[in-house]
C-alpha cells in the first residue's frame, strides 16, 4: 500500500505547490514551519497560515494548528494542517513514512535518509542515495522537476530565473537589518525607481516596471541582503494567486518519487 500521510518540512510557495498536487492526488499532507517564516509569495504559500490563521490556495485551505494533537482533526475537516515546529519534534509523534524536506536550505543537511521510509529533498544540499532517498531539481531549465535517485540537484547560483530578460533585477532585498515596512501590496503595479518598502528608514526601490508578486509580511525582522519581495515584469498578465509553473513541476517530481518507491516495489513483489 502507498502511505497516504506525507509531512513537509517547510511550507513556502514551492512546498505548497508540491503539497497541493499531492493533496489533489488523495494524499494527506501536514506542513511544519517556523514560528515566523520569511514568506515572500504569501498568496500561494501555506506558511501564510502562521500569520493569518488560515489561507486558501487554489481552493485548498490550510489552517494553523495549535498543537500536534489537533492536526488530525484538521485533516478530517478537509484542511491542510500547518504546525509551528521549527525542530520537527512532532515527527516522533506523527511517524510519517514519507517526508519532503522543502526548507530549501541549499547548503547543509536538514534531513537524513533515516528520518522516514522515504525522504525526498528539494533542491541543492542533498545527495540522493546518501543524505536522502531522492532529490528533486528546483532550478528552472530543462531538468526542472527531475527526480534524482542517485546524485544531486544543480548547485545554487543565488540568481533567480530569467523572466522577459530580467533576473536579479526582479528581486527586492533589504539594504540593512531591521524591521520591514512594505509601501506596496502584492498585486500592485510599480514603476522603476518607485519606493516599494522601507527597512529602518532606508527605502527599497523597484529596479524594473512590473507587478509586485511577493512581499514579506509587515513587521518581519530581516537581515541585510534578505529577499523581501519580487517584481514580475509581465505585469497584469500574471495571476499572483496561482501556483507557479515551477512549483507544479516540482510537485510532479515529488509525486513521481513516491510512485517509484511504492508502486514499482509493489509491482515487483507481485511478479
């Protein structure tokens, strides 16, 4: 039998896209997050439930749970549970057979191959067959969503994918450490040179024209260089409430990894 319970470590936009795909495939997903996660793509991240109590992403509702005891009540209500659990202590109680590490730490190991029956790592920082069972490619390009059963994903370049010729210019970063105060909301159209946020009285300006697709929550503490938002040059043609093509492709990779582990094994046992 294919286990139905899948626990995600991390509930950002990529994790949410993958969890959403599993949910619609009949899996029960549980999201573990930090007490104050840095959520840029707030409208498509289950992590937003930590701040708002609940959030709906493409008709699937996620709800913040006060304790691990309430997680299964949330599932029975047809909602995705989000649990503030920075050390993943709930895993000893939940005992999932499948864990998806979607923290996107990029360097350093956050999960081990011994944490569950099947451990799937998203992006760089993992070696499939050693650190985790499988790794999913998260870098845009021909291999996006590819499942590595041996090996690792492409190294992090710290540069975003190119959209209409723009890459690093799309990102909004904190000029200093301090408290973020957004001046624009997600969905707003801005012009190059326009002030979009403030950190400790230092203004962050847009480098390109476009639509604010992501922005951290007001009042969040950030360090110098932290990504606080992003701008999409495609403007109003972008649906900022829709899961991205990138997240959907990664979700497909996660689903393949699960089917490969359990369906192929079951077929082999039946021969």
